[in-house]
């Protein structure tokens, strides 16, 4: 029998990785979680948690603690262009325990999840970067290096090795994938003008109404604003590479963060009003480009969750929900630890998980693509704003189609396959 230090090795301790580790540990698996960053740390993320997300957090036993920290219920949705603002009621979820979503910073959310994982017995190696994965399903070998506590430093320390039966890839979509985990995503590709680059900053003392979630329709991009935990407001956006290049050229050498903030204020009057008199907390963060789609199929035997597996345009604010939901799907497929974890078992789980993922996430990926195209083109965004101002229910319907009124309900397939989330 091959050496084994852990049953499941999870790479990345974001919402997907940490929640999957928690679920597997509670199901009897020996789990090791490797995270490259020291916590707490900020992430480029819209930070919205819909009603379905809150239900998933409840399942992890963190619901009460999270709600005590999160921002107010999000009861209104908006569509902002340069000169127009449409406001409508956020659709309420009529099933499950929660009617409306909330917002919470990723520094807070990720720390809560990691502490929970530690409490349920997950072995946590942090900060450390995985260098390479080799071997085969049932007998993977992981090489990693410890890192210093400073984010974005080079790996330090001697190379260490851990042996695992299953590898779960939960690293962020913009982060460097270790060798052997995601070979096709490690390939360099040319920078394209249409690449979407993501930016985020937090502000205090904004004029943004608590409980209001507007979509920012920007020429060559889109974004959103929301009041999250500790009274801070999050502003996040995605801009096309060519749009950002034009903005930087006209700004005369300003940094990307300053350019983005200026562009947001000039392209959307609602942003300028919200930030009038506000103070920014820390710098603008940026990542990219986005890699949109469903990518559950990867290296043989390596199971993907979160942004490593699925990424929709963040305009619909379902990123954290899809991360948590993909982790729940995989944990349901794996269920209790079998007596023998071999290639046949892992291959079967991978196929069932991929089928379930495509069924659950396909609509949100496609709807997000549609909404993003409407927001990025002024010829579409402005007429839509006029329609939404006259018929606010159209905006409420759009939010419903994005999943804002959806709860996560366990369903059992008639064929007897494992539980899946519908």
C-alpha cells in the first residue's frame, strides 16, 4: 500500500477550499489544507452573500456568527449608468431560512471558515505554496514550501512533501497553479484587448445606502457597490484591458488604482455621489484576467472546486455562492470515506461531480455573460436603464434570474446517486 499522510489534500483556503475541508472532515476524512497567504488578507471580490449562500454557511455551523458581523440585508437592487439610476426591490427568497442576502469582507469570511476548519480537525499548513503534484489517483505526492508571513513574497524554506489519496484544487482562478494540477491553465497566452481585469477597494463614510446593491454599467466594463461589515463599503469592478489602457494613457502616468477610481466616478454619477467625502481603506487591489466558464475536468484524479472549476462574470454577484455550492456538491459526491480510495473510486466521483456541476451552474454562467454584455455597451445599458426606471419589476426579474431569490435545497436523484444541490 502506498504511503499516505492524509486522505484529502485541499489546495487553497478560500470559501470553496475551507468549506470543502470542513464537510469532508465531518464525514470522517483526514484532511490537510494548504494556503499560501497569511490571514487575515483581502481579496478582489464583490463580497455579496445571497440567500442561498447564507443557507450554505448555516450548514457549516457559522450562520449566527456571520450574520452578527455582516452588513444589513440587501433589499434593493439598482442599475447605474453615467446619468441614470434605476432602483427596484430585491426579490425575496420564499423558501429556506433567509429572505435576503448580506455582504461581508473576504478577510472576515475566510478567517471564520479557516477557524472552523481547524476546530473540526483539519490539518492546516499556512502560509505555504504548493510547488508540484505528481503521482496518480490514490497515491498523490505533493511538494510544498513554507512561506514568510508577508503576502506576495517568494517561497522560503526547505521543500517538504506530503502524500495524499485525493487532491482537491481550490486555488483562485488568477493564482499560479502548481505543476501537475492544472497543466493547460499554466500555458502562457497573449494578452488580449478583451481580457477583463478585476479591481476592488474598501471605503468608509460613503453615501451609499445600506442594503442597496447597484450594478454599475460602464463603457468597457461593469461593477458593483455594497455596504458590508464594519460599516465599510466595497466597490468592485471589471474593465477590459483596452479600456484600462486608454484610461491610463489619458491619465498621464497615474497608477492603475487611481485611474480606475477616476474612471468609475466619471463614468457613473452614482459612484461619484457615493464616494463624495469618503475615505479609502488601503490600496486598490487588482487581479486578472478572468477565465470564464466551467472547468471541472482537469488533471486525472484532481478534483476542482470554486474558481478553479467555475467562473461566471462577477456582475451577478454569485461568485462566493458558487464556490460554496461547488464544495458542497463535491462533498456530497464523496460522502463518507470509503474503505479503499483508488483510481476507480476517484474517477467515478469526478464524473458524477462534473455532471452535477454543469447542471447546477450552466444557467448562471450564461445569464452572467448576457448581463455583462448589456452592461459594458452604452448603446444597450442606457436604454435598459430607461426601461428599468419605468418598469422596476424588470430589474427585480433580472436579479431573480441571477439567483438572488434562490435557496439551496438538497435533492435526491431517483437513480440513487448521491445527494446534489439543485
